């Protein structure tokens, strides 16, 4: 282990379990509520900040909350009590950070994932990721909104569940070592892992298709408008010819003038309607 890693381990108190009696009859197992509570009384705390609240501290796990830093489709957001709502559009992606930090000692690992309730809301994350012994900092992950509705999360809302498993005995002489921090990836920076500003390809494709459909609809409406005006012009032309008595010469019909007047009125009405419709649509745009 490097000197920096050794100093971090000493500073964080991560090398050995301060309660050696636990190892007298050691068996690897998931920590229950009482053990989680005890390790959160140490310095550093296993979970920081830690609240001894049954809404967060469960029988064999702890519920982590949504932190203030996040990104939605590559754009940064800072949540707060005054602006607490994170909106994830349908098929969109949000990269989020936990409100709590974790300090994992050398004799534990952690596993975390979305709460089941969040999964049934349509949020997806391929989780059950292991947090290695020695890790100290926030936890980050991308959330994909698989549902066809916008999902709204709030700052401080319980979002994840984490549990802790005791490892075998930590012995550096046998090759054991703690997680080593990478200076280029600080554990408090949202962009340390999300360097490419992750975006949702399905959402971009969906937005592109929606725009194409809308453009196609606009073209069809413009085409219908042109046809409507052309028909109105044709009818007006026929009415004009009729009003000149061309049809009357061949048929001898005395009432054809009244028919031509009616057709002319109809043609003028259609042409006026087409013009009015065109003006309304342009105003909306």
C-alpha cells in the first residue's frame, strides 16, 4: 500500500475492527440493525450523516437518500430545500449522488441498489454493486426512466437501500488491502465517473421521431391547404364561366344564372375560409 493509502487508512481508522471481541466466534454475515448502529457511533461513521430512525434504519439495511447534485440528460442540476424536485423525462437518464457518505472499514463490504418501490415506478439501475473495503465518500449512479411518464424525485427522498457484509479477517501480511482513491476521481464530484455526460439514446431517438412526425404533419396540413385553395379557385373559375352564360347557350336553361351565383358564393366562401385558416396557423407558429 502506498504512503498516501496508509495515511488515509490510519486517519479513517479503517484497518481493524475496534471491537476485537466480535472475532472470537466470527462468522461472515449481513450486519443487522444493532451492528449498523454501533459502527455509525465510531469515528468515522459507517454512514454519515446517520439518523437512528426506523424510516431509514431497517432490520438489516439502511435507506440512503437523494443528494443535491445530479444531472439530467447531461445537464447539471443542484437540488435544495427551495428547489427540491428532480424531473426525469420518460426514457430519460439522470445521474444522481447520495445525500450520505459511507466510510467502509477493511472488514466490511457494502452492497446497494434501488428500493423496490422505485423499481416499480419504472426507474432502472443495474445495481447490487459492491462497495469495497476502505471506500470513503458519496455513492453515484445513473437512473433510467423506463416508464412512459415523467418521474419526479425530491431532494432528501429515500431512494436506495444499502446493506453491509462482514469479510474474512483483514490481514495485510496475506495480501489484504483497502480500496485506493484515484486522485483523478474524487468521491465527492459528480463528473468524476460521468465524464461523457451520459444521455439517453432511446430518448434522443424518440424526440427525433416525434419531430419528424410533427414535420410530416405540418407538410400534410400545408398540402391540404394548397389543395383546398386550388379547388376553390377551380370552382370559382367554373362559376365565372357559368356567369358569362356559356352553359346557358348550350342548354337554354333560364335558371342557370341563379346556379352560377350560388356556385360563385360557395367558391368565394371556400377561398375565404382557406385564407383565414392559413392566417390562423401562421399566427400560432
